[in-house]
């Protein structure tokens, strides 16, 4: 795996980690806020039901606080006649809340802090009574208008602004509308939502920063290994040239002295094969290097591709194969012409190797995305390609059929070089099989 592939893998890891964190936080935040919303709604409905059962009059809500105390314990403690011990359960029962568990859950001092008003309507929809002694934010006219609007909604529960209302029939047979001010609960729900979003965004930023930092540290050894591997390939390629040259020279001298035979011919074929392999290894190392786009010039891709394919016409006639070109004229881009020619030659050479007898090879060139992307396609007939793993074609030294491919020549690294060239130009290459044809598609930016 080269440096570029490692960096792509790192970016993919960062992306997956960020998306995973976002989805988890979104799920948790949604659960928290939805649960809080429904719990608040249920408590409000229970309170409104409780108020309706009392015909809109909460007990104790109109009583004034007294400054004195006549409780026996208070008198006895004031006179010092009893022990200093205090019954904790009795104190908790005094300060714990109301006599109704629903109101205890809603607000400990609900009887005194509730802001509400009620209106009564007869069967004709005429308002017969209005109680606004426990609300200060609305005038009588505004309260009457709100109550009338709630009455016309015909629903048992509802909300108008900061007020939740309950519609029901009281003991007198009339319809009562009770409207409870729940502004504090609404603000609390919004506050929880904002806090959840804020914590989620801050957590996302922190997580993203940590993933970027730690992923950078994690891939450093892999990048260093890739650099050393590339250096090893380059050095080994140069070191192999000398012994190959010596073997070639000794073999040629032996042929001059003793004449050619099957052994010397076999040695020369293997020397030529190893020499080609060394050249391809050097080519892989160079192909992995990112080009400086500022030093590239605009070239006519159409002309380069056509000139790279023309030498194969004689081979097509010799092998009785149909070589077709569909090249859009005057396609231009910033590129190294030698790399474009090399890419075309690699794909066309591969197409000839795998094309069926008397088959068809087609080379096409056009543009996508309003001319910003160049698409080079090379396809050939290959009827036996139905069950081939095309995703592995770009692996170095990969052969789908070892015995079959050795007869055809090659080293299994040509497509890997083609992939490296495409990556140099921010593009991609993929192989597919359809309608008895192998299709190689290159996208160059």
C-alpha cells in the first residue's frame, strides 16, 4: 500500500468515525428531547385533568401566608417543654409538596405558583363565567378571546402559545375551558434542546480533532514503511541491472564461441523477461510520485490517444481482430503527454492479450462534467469473463489465470501502473464486464 492509499484510508476512517459519532449523538439527543417532551406533555395533561375535576379551583391557591404559628409542637418547642429531637419524616411530609402526586411531579408549590384562568360556556356556546384571578399576563378581554378560540377548536387538549388548555364538562353540565400558563416548561424544553445541540456540536468538534490527531500518528509508521518499500524497489531495480547485464554478456559470448542452443536461448529469454520486470518496477516507483501540476502543459489528449493506438492496427490485422476508435476531437487538459501515451498503451496492450479470437477492441475518448473530466474507455470482447473478480485486476502481480496469462506474456503490474497514472491526475480507473465485454474506464481531472 503506497502513501496515497494510506492517506485515503485515513480520510475514510475520519469520515466514518465522524458520521458514527454524529449518528450516536443525534440518536441520544433525540431520545432525551423526545422523552422530555412527552413526559412534560403527560404531566401537563394530568394537571389539567386534576384542575378540571375541581371545576377550575385549586384548593389553597387563594389562601394567604400566616406569620404566626399555633402548632402544638411549635408552642412546646418555644417553651422548651419537649426534647430537642425532631421527627424527620414529619418535616419531610410538611415540605414534600401537595397532597396530589401528579402536582408533586409538576411543581412542589403548584397550588400557589400556577397561573391559569378558566371560562364556562353553555350549550349554545355563550360564555357564562370567567375566572382570571390567577393570571396577570392577560387582560380580561385577551383571556376571553383565548378561551373562545380554545372552545372553537373542539379538542379535549390543545395549546395556544404558552397556554395549554383542557376542555371538559363540569358538574353543572356546562363546558369549561381551563388554560394553564406553561411558559416555564416550554422554556425548559427549549433550553434542554439547545444544550443538547451545543454539547453535541462541541463533542463533534473535539472528536473530529482527536481523530485527526491520533489517526495522523497511527499512520506514520505505515507511511514510513511505504517510503522504505518504494526506496527498496528503486534500489533493488538498479542493483539487478548489473548481474543481468553480466549474464546477458556471458551468454552472448558463449553463443559466439559455441553457437546457439536451446539452453542459451532459454537463458536469454529469462534475462529479457527479468530486464523487463526491472524496468516495470522502476516505472511503478515513478508512477507513485505525484506530479507537479504547475509544470504541466495543455496537450491535445485526442491526438495523443489516437497516435498511441495507431501502431496496434497492424497487430489487429495480424490477429484478425477488429480495432475501433471513437475519439472526440480536440479534447485538452493539463497533463504529461508521455504519461497519457503510456496509459493508453497499457490498456490497449492488455485488451489485445485478453480479447477473444477474432474479437473486437474499442477505444473511446470523451468528456464529462462540462469538459472538466476526461473519460478514456478501452473495451474488448471476453466471453469467459462472467465469474472474474475484476476488483483485483489492479493489484500488483495479480493474475486471474496464472497458466493462461504466462503464455500471453506480461508481469501482472501493467494495470497497477495505469491506476497510479490515473491517481496522479486526481482520477480513477475501474474494470467491469457486461455483454461479453471487459470495459476499463479511466477518469482524469
